[in-house]
C-alpha cells in the first residue's frame, strides 16, 4: 500500500527537502535584478566605444554599493542629459523613471536630488580615461588621412560661459569691463582635434587671462612622432615650432608678426611663391617664456618653407597670405597640397559649432568648478561617441565622414534612444534599431558647397528687454521705489 503524506497547511513538501536560502543570497539576486533593469539603452548603442569595464562600481567609497543610481546608470543618465534637447536634470530623471516603469517594477521619485548627488560622485579621473579611450579607439585608414597618410591635428580655442556663482567667478572671472552681478564667468578652452575624424583628442582650459599658446603646451603629449600640427596665426611661435620639430611633429601655420622673406633673402627658390628660408631666433625679453640662458640654448635659426597663397575667390577678408611649414620636401608635399590643407583648418570652427551650438555646450549649467569640469568631459565623451557612429557609417559606405551631418546624427540618436530603452534586453531588436540609426546617419549628407560665404547677420530681431546694468536686487529696489513715488505723486 502506497503511503500518502498528510496535507499540512502553510507548508510545501518540496521546499522542505531544500536548504533554505540565506538573506545574503536573496539580496544578491535582488541587486542583480536591479543591475540588469536599471541601465539606459544608450549602453547598447555605445557599449563598443565605452567599455563596461570603465563603469564598474568602485571597491569602496563612492559608487561601491548597487543602487538605482549606480556608477553605470549615473554615467549613462549624464550622457543622456548631454545629448537631450532640453538638457535639464529633471528631464533625464523623468526619462529614467519612465524607463524603470516600462522595464521593471521599480519606482523612482521625480526629485533630482539623488541623481545630482550621484553625479557629483563620478570621479573626474575615470571620465578622463573614458575620453582618452574614445579618442584613441578610432581606426583610421592611411587613405583617409588629409596629407601623405599622416595624422593632422588641428588646434583652436574658444570661449564658454557658465552660471554666475561665486565659486565659478573665482575660477573663471568675468570680463573686467562688466559690473559685478551683470556678467558671467568666462572660460577659455583650447581643443586638439583629429582632422580626419573630427574627434577631440585633448583639451585644456584657463581663464580670460590665459593665452592659447600656454594651453597648447599643456597638451604636448597629444602629439606623436609623424603628426602634423595645423593652427592659425596665433600659434606662430619660434619656440613652439622648434619644440614640436624636436618631437618629430611638423607644423603648418600662417606667418604672423614677421616680415615675409623675398627671393633675394631666401636660401633657395623651390617654385613660384615657394621659398626655402631661415627663421632667425627672436631676441630675448623680460617677459619671455624661458630665462635668458635657456633661451640662448635654442637654435639660432630654423630651416622653414614659406608659401605665398593668393586668393582669387571672393568672400575672404584677405587677398593673399603666407604659410610657414617644416614640410620641406616639395616633391612629397607640394605647395598646393599644403595650401589645401590649411584651407581645411576651418573644419575646427565647424567642430566647435557642433559642440557649442548643436550640442549646446556654449553655456554650461553646473554651479561649481568641479562639476563644470565633469560636465565639459561628458560633452566631449558624447561628442566623440557620435563621431564614432558617423565614422563607422562613412567607412562602411565609402563616404567622407565630414560630409555626414553631425546635427542629423544627433537628431537621429535622440529619436532612437526611446526605442533603445524599450528594447534594452532584446539583442535582436537592439541590432535592428542600431542599423536603422546608422542608415539615418548615412542618408543625411551635407551638400557640397565649396567657397560658400554667408554674412554673419541676424534677420530675426531680439526682444526689446531692458539690459541688466546693475545687480538684479538693486534694479528691483529701483523699480519698487519708482512705483512708490508714482503712487505718492
């Protein structure tokens, strides 16, 4: 006769045969569940450019425990905030709340306090490593390089503003002609870009008193042997040309603050308007970069090449200018190819336009210098990630990456982010959305308009608001006083 166990309410026979799970095992499963469910879909799009190893939680200290705002989630939320059209903290928190409600049973408050605290805990050194990885992970073919298969680094500076806080004013003071409370902190930024890909390789920041040359010297490690330095006339410096030459880096810059050499004073005439010249070391002065004894150790002269470029196309401010370069071989580097290379120097202005106007980096949002630096790093990381998508698309379809619209790529990414979030746990769906994103980037081609010239004029008039000429609280007092006097009269 078969024995039948009695039914005991509240007990399950199979569970009685197993060892009960510990509290630690239950919590570990819950944390793993949260980790799988709390990532934004942007990771699926940019995981190859920004490896997960950079975003693992720390062993101890900040971001060492698994929470909703883990190190990885905070990073991708910050990334999403940068590429978002609104750019506010509240927008990205609501986006993350909607994502969690769609993909899990977790809930999140719409308050931005937790997110802002988690964002402050991101280490600046980690973000610097991520930016360096995004800039070094481009695989550029020799045929894509602008000149003789060599990497060209184009350099230029720009200015940024930020909220008017006392901490920001101490770090980056406003222009002295502006009254206290009527201006904004001003930052000077110098960036080094790869001309072939448009990616930013390094950057340096300073206040309004910093010249671009000292900021360039802070980034000497960016240049490697065989590179070509491309800059405007602000970088026409004997010391810097010689310093780069010693590292095996050639320079292409316009002549400034010197009288051009003539055929009578040159060493050799290579071709028409193409001369081999000697560049004498300037005399030492008290405000020079080096002490007098170190300055005298510099070479007495540099052997350079001077190329005169005549401009026949209307729309330019000058009719001719001179280029100074250390590329001395006219057979490998013709005068026309060097002039065409300098013509492409304008691309750096377009790179800054993509960052400042399209991605809205011209006015930073954070209120402390530490967060301003992190915000700046995140802008560059997001910019390089989008440049990766553009270059990957251009390489796959044999197109010029500079002809694919950065703004079009950013718009396509904003629309695709919603569907990446929905399909965060479905690899096949993620692949389909990503292919559709790359197809949108491929079809958004900038028209070829060589020599296009447009006047920098505004057609739409600004609203006729009164200008802030005093501190805001002083103007409020004056306004209330005038109303009181009007009533009394």
